């Protein structure tokens, strides 16, 4: 009896243990499945966040957040080959983005490079300047050292562990300008292994460039102008049409000065367009800007606010602050322009004021075309590097490479100047 009781207890205990074991197994299995499900949900959530992060970095164009590495792909391995610096806009190849995407393929460079998605963010495209494509390549070719550094606007943009060979667009001191990343960048001479003479272009380059001069561009439908140097908008437009139809290039003042200094080559069909004084300046600014033709207004800045006229195509430089007064120097020059004889202190004060009102320009046009050696010395002391006169200054009709930058000649146009005369100038002196 006692044994039967003991056996029953054992059976009950064993049964209880089995039941508890089964219950524990059931709950354990459920807990495991719940844990597994939770882990899977966490994994999915992490992948969603990662995919969103990668997608937020991807666009047709991206910008570097900081200094970043460039890579090349070799058998599914990414090897570092260079550096791209902060705030560089890059074009990317279109690609499918997954959680496994770690690198984006960069477009527009010399070969297939990749960049980490962590180093960039999406941005808008920027317009890269293409004016340099109008320049004629110089007869120089450079080969860089094993690491090539590319600069733009005084800042390093790329450093590539590779030697390059480039034709040269501009040589400015120790800066050699070449095309890279679909824009004009420069390489320092210290990074160049070899410089060779080589003809890089068969295009005709300018040996001399004519400068033409207008004064007052007015609209006869709503304005009047009765001087010999008054030009209707129709007259100026006819000249512009001829230049455009015949593919003439209008350099900026900086390009013109660099050409004179032998730092770059401009096309044979180049012409400088200038205007003096500032009256009717808005009309002039509009017509040249609308036609996307570069021109320069030399403004008397005590008469007009130079900044009122400036546009992308219309530059403003100095015609003095208040020296446009005839016969200040009687018997000197054509109209006795004051820059020929007034006290040095008076002239320097005027020129300082003028420069401050015209973006610290270094370019000047002599009032009445009057100047002498004294004038030139004053201009140099005041910080100017160029001086424009009138017809046949320095005995030349046009400016030439290496010419005297303080005696730049100009053809003065009148209200009666025809397109035929413009054509004659360009065919005779260009």
C-alpha cells in the first residue's frame, strides 16, 4: 500500500515535470520565435534607415561634405588613388541603390573613380565656365609628377596619385592652366615633371586686336542725343549683328590683359568693345548683355554710380572720379585733360576715389584721350596696370602682344559710323 502511494507520487511528480517541461518548451519556443521576429524587424528597420541614408546621399549631382577619398575598382575591391576636397560638386552615374551600395561612380573625370556615399550629399548642378574653350591652346605641353594636384580659385580641388600629360591653355607665373573635370583648373609648376614645346592647335590666333569706342547709346523712339558721338541702338545693334554673324569673340578686360602679357592665346577673330563717360549707360548695358557680347564702360564715377551698370557681360572701369574737365592743362593734348599736369596729390586722390567706386579696378581710359609720361607714372603709382587712349596711340592702330599697356589705341566710332567701316577695320588691321 505504501509502495503504491509512493509510485503514485512519483507518477504525479513525473507528470507534473513533463507538463511543466512541455509548457516551458511551448513558451520557450514562442519566446524564441518572438525574439527572432523582433530581431528580424530590427534588421529590416536598420536596413530601411541605411537605404534611406544612402539614397539621401545619392543624386545626379553631389557635393563633398569634407575632404574625401577617391577610389578605383579592381576585382570588386576599392583601392584609394586620390583625394577630392570639400565642397566639390561631382556628377554621378545612374545606378540602382541597395543596402549593399557603399560607393558611387563619379562621372566627368579622366577615368572611372568611385567615392563613398558617406562623404557626399545630394546637391544641385553648377554651371562650369566654358569661356576657355574660346582660347587657342598654347604651344606647350606639361607632364606632371607621380601625384598631381589640381587647383581652382586658389584652393586645391583634387589630388590624384597619377601622372598626367596636358596641353596648356594659360601660363600665369607658376600656374599652368589645363582642362580637368570639364573646366579650367591649374597645376603649380612645382608639381610638373616636364614642360615641352608642342603645337597643340592649328587655329589662327590673334597677333593684334582692335579696340572700338562708343559713347552715348540712345533710343531715338524715346530719347534725344545731338552730339556727333551719339549712337542709336539700331546702329550699335547692326555692328553687333555683323560681329555675331562672323563669329567674333569679345574678350573680357582680364582676358585682354592676359593676352597682351602673353599668358594666353585668343582667336584671330577677336575685338574689344569699349564705351566712355556713362551717359545713357543703361541702354549700352542692356544691348550688349542681351546679345551676350562683352563690353566695358569707362565711367566718370562722380557723375554716375558704376554699380548701376554692371552685368555679367558689361564691365565697368575707371574714366576718373572727376577729371573729365577740358582745358585744366591749357595747351597740352587735344583738350587739356587734367591728368597731364594737375598736382600729384590731386590726381592720386581722384584716382583712389575712382578705384574704390569701380571694384578696385586697375584699368583706366584717359579723359579726352589726353595723357603724357607724367600721366602714366601717376596711373602706375595709383595701382593701374592699363591705360586706354584714342586712335593710333603709340603709333599703332591695334594692340599687340607685348605692347605698351598704358598706350592702348582705340578706334572712335561716331553716330555715322557704318558696319562697312567696322568691316574695313577688321579686314585691314586684324
